[in-house]
């Protein structure tokens, strides 16, 4: 970083956007002898602080140049690319977020902005041998003989802990060498041999390769049944991008659990891709951010935030499992990463691929109207059959209270296990029981901060709020009436289901997988089940996504109706997608698979669509219902959530906001109404919903509306354009 002198006799000025939720860029003076262009990354003062910001364009004026503070320094980094800056402005305008808040998403690697470390210490063999030589030490020395490596690299290669390596450094056996820092990412090899594609796969792959070849905006929906080889097909598109010297970005909904994906990528391209997600340690973030910015990282696999990386030569975006609700970011800047990925592809003028077995209605409509290319893979690879899906009518099952496995499912489980195959039970509820009730007075154990029940986690012996994290010990006596030993668990969570399963199948220990497990634990559980070491897996939605379990032939859905409760406009669509995905884990190889849906409403259209396998008919009915009510994707929605510690103040402001609401033909404002989660983390919450047509400029309406009211200091107003959560 070359610090610039504070002399600025000239009258040159620029606008600099800081990564803060401010109204817009601020003007600064440009010191003499410095040339600044849009995109340059600089440090500039804000109050007493020095901030890293980005030159956004010409100054707005309004303040005399001599009164402006000067930019302090221009950093030695590639400028933020023009398409990324336009994307940031676009996202800000669309979501009504502050541009600086969106810029912050693109600058999530603070140390990348500092002086780069260009040197690194590596170690080579060559010193005197230590007195004690163990097999572990021998392996390290063998590795260090081939090439000097860092401590971490030596430990990984020799499969020892870093302390073994450090021991050899301390003993003087390994000698330090200071070298220029090696690249942090490997180069995927486009010419690495891939699989022989089937006829259908070849047709789709060719269409995608043509799109990459064209290097202009296009959107393709890669729509293939589970196990049809969508990944192999879009790998071909990545190959094409690599050959053309372009970078590729693959978005996945759940990056922490993508070990299988990474292994497949490595098998196809000879090395791992660069990875980007929120759990990356800071040094790694810095390295990847820079590697993306200078074009060294050719393929990035990431969670939604990877969309804001400063790609130098982005030439292809892939959104895998495009229908997944995890793509919607709910806090801070609220955006839908799939929709914004399409926008980014548009602004950068490059192709994008949306991949799914159960595309969202939004995407299907775009495919039907011809806005997206529709590529179909109708069969599973290698002749594997889609699982047969049957419903078990729980009204007729007559289970005693506290029991959740129907005789039919238990029977199929016994048969499957006896054949040496694997069983997956799906229940999208963490913990032991969702509700604890006092049998004496009828009161329910509730969170003091949220309008939500406390969920018992018997394994850790805690009562937990899944919304705010409030924790308590399970009391012996009812907190309301004081009666002892009258609290009962109601309904199943996966821990309780595991208890029942262990009782029914004592010779198999069920593995459990949910968001309560650490990423490392989850990876291990999934790996063990993939290898067939565990025979029975019980899990929440984590197990539904993308996994390939070769020996799994039976999937049991314990409560297929769970997602249908509540008034969410996408409840049916989401339940269909989730159950289709989880059923699709069964029978992906030689043995045929089967899925069982336990339901109290087997006649429901979602259950009927799953049993008949008629996805098209279901989507048509959903589509017609939404069209009739002008709901997305045929209409537009925006939610306004008002929250604050004082209930009266929140209600008062909500009423004032409703009074200032826009009027017009085909424009409706619903509310104010208390949110379903009327109390969250100690804040009272009220909602308003704006319903408009596709012809309305929703952002303009919202801006004008918000300009008519003044938000009281203790009240928070958050705007959610295209809401997915109605809580
Ligand atoms: P999807 O993403 O559509 O669910 P995958 O890409 O995961 O399907 O493919 C399912 C399985 O079939 C994977 O194990 C994959 O490696 C294998 N597979 C798919 N296509 C081929 C092919 N052409 N040759 C060999 N194996 C394939
Ligand atoms: Zn809570």
C-alpha cells in the first residue's frame, strides 16, 4: 500500500462507496499525483476511522472540493470489476438495501484488502536425523525429500498431526526455506477424461456447451429426475468454459455438506475446486478472494455469498438444486441467490444453468414461456428405476400415542434390513419432542423471548428455542401449576423416533443426522452411511439433498404432512420438492428403491402427485391456483416487517404505515397483522404485505411509501421483496 500524501491542491474528486449501510457513496478529494478509476479499491477516512472502500464513479458534488477529505491510499489490488459494481447497484435497487450493505457482501474478506503476504516458509529434509525415528517421522521425511512444503502440507501428505512435523523442525531435521507464496488453488484439467454420456445426456451437454461457446446471456433449465446425471452434464459445460479460458461458478444450497460433490469434481477435473462459504477461516477467505480476483481460481463452488466474488473472467454460472429454499437469504440484505444469479449472468452477459429434479414454479413458468431453454433428462443413469412411492393412511394405522412407525413401514424396514440393504427415515424435526405439556394444568412450555414452544433435546438434557437459542433445564415440576412429574412430551422429533426404532430393531443402531450435529460429525455420518457401515439413518432435511447412497433402498417419511401446515403460499410446492428429493435417495443403483409416505391426508394433491409421479400435473394445478390469485410468479409480493421491544409502539407505527400505503388498481395491502412469530428474540413483530401485478414497479411503490412515514428510533422496519418466509 503506498500511502498518499494528504496534499490535494487540485480540485479532482471521486465518489467512494464504503461497505456500510449508508444512503450511498460519499465524495472525497483525490490527492495530487494519484489517478483513480471506478472500481479501484482505496482507503478513505470516515470520522476518525480509515475504511476500505471502492471508487464508484464521479463525485455527486454539493460540497466544495477543498472542503472534502482526501482519499488516503489506493490499494494494490485488482479493481472491482465493472459488472460486479453494476450487479451491486442492481441488487441494492431491487431489494431496497443500502448499496454499501450489498458491497459488504463482496468484501467479506477483510484481510484480502491488506498488504499481501508474498513470502512463505517451507521445510526441506537435510538436517541431522533425530535420535528417535518413528514411522510417522519417517513418512514426513520422505515427503519433505520430494519437495519443500509447509508444515500443514507436510502433515496432510504424511497423514500425521502438525506436532509431528514441528517436532522435526525443532530437532533441526527439517530446514526452513523462505520462498514466494505458492498458489492456493489448483488448476482443474478440462482434458481429464470424463464418463461416456448417454444419448439424452449428450444432447443436453451439447446444448450447454453451445451456450458457453456463445459467451452471451442465456438461461438453461437442466431438468432431470434424481440420479439422471445432471452433475455429469453440467460438468461438460464447465469443461467448455475452462477451454475458453473462462472462470465458472457453481452455487450449491448447502456447501458444508458437499463432500460427495467435491470428490466427484476431483475425479472429473483432477483437483478440488476453490470453495467459498461462511465457515471459511479468514486466511483461506483472503487467499480465495484474491485468487478469484486475479483469475487464478478457475472454478469456484460456493454458497449464495459466492455470487458477490470479484471474478476476473466469469464465463458460466451453475445453480444446482435451484428450487432450494436455502438460496433465500433472510437476514441483512434479503435476496434470492438463484434470482440474483440470473441477474448477474445477464449483467455479465454470460450463460447460466439452473439444475433441479423438481424445479420451482417460477423457473418452470419461465421454461414454458421460452425465456429459459428447457433441457430434460427423463431417465436415471444406467437403467436404475425411480422408486415406487406409496402412502400409508395413518388414520387407519391406529397407532397408540407416542408411537410413530406404522406397521406397514416397520414391516418393510424389517424386510429391507434382512436383505442387507439400508433404510433412511426422514423427519424434519430436530430434538426429542416439539412440545412439552403439563398433564395437570394443560400449560405448554414456551420460550420467554419468542412465540414458540421449547423443544426438548433429551440427548443433551435441555429445552431449546429453535428461534432464539434460549436454553433451559427441563424442570421436574410444571412451572405454571407446580405439580411434579406431570410434564409429557408430545409429538416426535428425530431423537424420539430413534428411541422407537432402537426398540423395534435392537440389532441395528440408528445413526442420527440433523442441524444439531457439527459439520465434521455430519460429514462422518454421511460418509459412514455411504460406505454402508451404518444400516439405518434417521435425519432431517439435511439428508434429503443431493446425496448418493448406493445401498439405500427404503426411504420412510414419518410425517409427510408436516410441511403443509400454515398458510405459506409455497407450502404445497415445497413439500412436494422435499418429499420427491428424499424419496429420490432410494434405489439409485442396482436394487430398486421404495418410498413410504406416512400421511393423514393421502388424498391431498401433493401426496397424489408423489404417488403417481405426475409432476407436470401437480405443477399445472399449482400454477393455475396461483394465477387465479395473482400470486408469484404471476404477481409480485413484498413484505414489510415491523419489530421493536414495545408492543404498543410497534402497533402504532404499523397502523401509520398502513394508512400511508399506496392505492391503485390491482394493488392490495394486507395487514397490519401480528406475524405468526409475533414475538421473536424479545421483539414484537407485525407484518404488512403488498400484493401487486407484474406490471407494477414494486420498488418505486415501496420507496414512495417509505418516504411518507418516519420510523421511530426503537422500531425496525425490514423490507422483504419476493418473500419466501411468512413467519
Ligand atoms: P443427479 O445430479 O441428476 O441426481 P448424478 O449426476 O448425481 O445425478 O448421477 C447419478 C449417478 O450416476 C452418479 O453416481 C454418477 O456418477 C452416475 N452417472 C451419471 N451419468 C453417468 C455416465 N454417463 N457415466 C457413468 N456414470 C454416470
Ligand atoms: Zn426463543
